[in-house]
C-alpha cells in the first residue's frame, strides 16, 4: 500500500471493514502490540504507527506491520514530540508496549493525553502489567507462561515442559486480550463519552486462558500429573500418534459417538465403559500407537476422510497452505508474492475486502492530521 492509497482509503483492510473510521495511533514496539494493531487494521481501523527515525519501515514480509501509515518522529526533540502528542490526542485509541513509566517520562502518558481528549482509549501492552513486583523487569513469553502454570501443564511424554511457541502468551494471552479490551472500551466511549486506560498484561491473559483447566481441577477431573489428563496426551483418543512414515496423525474423539467411530476406523474394539477409565488409558494408548504406526499418514488420512472421528493429519505450515479445506476457504493469500494468512474473523458486510500491505515509505504527519481534521464534525474534539 503506497502513501496515496493510505491517505485516500484510510483503512488497514483495503475496501474497508467494521472498524472503518476508527483511528489508532501505535507507538511502535515488538510482539503482541503490533500483532493486536494488525488485527485492528485488518478490521478496517485507520492506523498510524509512530516510530523512531529510520526504524519505521519494515520488510514487506513482516506481516504484523501491515495496514499502517508510518510516521517517523524523534520524540526527544520538541517538534517530534509535539507532532506525536497531536496525533495521539486526535485518535480514538493509543497502543503502546513499553515498560511502565516510559510513556509518562516522554510526556505522552495517559494523564497527559486523556486530558486533551477525554474520549481516548489508552491501551498498554506489557508482559507483567503496570503493577506488581515484576512489572519493571524484562521478560518473554516463556517467562509469563512459566508463572501461570501453562508450561508446567504442557509436557512431552518424557515429562519435559514444552514451550508452545509464543501463541499462548504473546498472541493468545497478550494480543487477543488487548484487542478485546480496546473494542470493549471503544463501545463504552460511545455510551458514556469517557475514555480509559487498559492494562493488558500477558501474565493476566495467559492465566485467564487457563480458566477451563482450573475448572477441571476444581471438579477433580484433572489429577495434575502432566501427560496423564484428558487434553494433554494422557487419553488414547486425544493426542498425536506416529505413522509408519514418521509423520503424525492427530486424534481428538472426546464425545462417545465420535469415539465409537474412531475405534471402528482403527479396528479397535469399542468399550464405552473404558473410554474415560484413566486406569485403562496407558494400555489403550499403547495399542492405538501400535495401530497408527502400521500405516502411513496418507493412508490414515484416506481412512478417516469425511468421517466424524475427529481425526486429522499433522501438517507443516507449507502443507497447510495446500490443504483442500484451507484452499476452498481462502485461508491464505499469495497476491503479494508470498504466502500469509488472511485476516480473521470474517464479516458478512465486508466480503470483498483485500489484504493490505506493509508501508513502503514514511508518511508526513501534517498530511494525516489535515485529513483527520477535515473529516471531523464541528463538535469533534479540538
């Protein structure tokens, strides 16, 4: 997307979206903050990313930075700071991912900005949150997950804790909760006219994602020893199994009717009373593993094709792109010369939207401000 397209279309998703007209100013960072902003841009929000000089333009393949106009400002200089605060105070929401206190020290904290624009949503994305003994210390996804019980609950069959990429912390517990918080706060602004500060912490979000497992513990349905529970590979009907060609097949037949189909397809005698008998799981899991190892992944895929056994091949990222279901739904986009996932979720009012690209050059902040103010009604914020 070039500058002229950005200034005229003014949305992250070419063709608009449900957030068209919503203005987001992002103070450029890394990880979950930019991913959250990408999602907002994908939904049509007009995003301006404020970055340090020489640091704002990203490679075309850095997908999480798509859908933005980039403004490079030296915030240590009065002129740069003044432009940043004018942009931020003219937005509907500000997103920042610095350690607590950094924005305040730059004179761009929530008190300063909300005083100028009482309707402003000020969203803060951190690992440890704005308070607590760890709030000022560094950390990464694996650290936040280690304190929430998530990694301890995700172990290999040998008992070693496994880091689940950074999907559970950075993007699940961080970016997605940030997006939900921003959308909820924007709705409240419409009702009350009052903005607010969102304290989105990855440790909070990751702990929240563990709610269902805390529920299972409270019900006595999660003994706690990793690798021996319903959803962590302990059950013979829920887990991944090695095929004859070294590839893996995934089974997830939890419900009795699906478990019966699974057993039929595997040639395993179905004994409903044994399905949830934990004492029988090790023996049954060993038997299922033996059966699955007797055929290749392609053979098992054919056996289970179209069935309700909740069974599927474990694909690589490249293989996923070519899977018939993914192709039929158009999950991936290659129009820009490389493969990337299309925006999600989908909206029935915006079916013709095209995926946006990463900015190729920085924009002039004065051009953006002029365009914003020209579209504001007379009673809008100063």
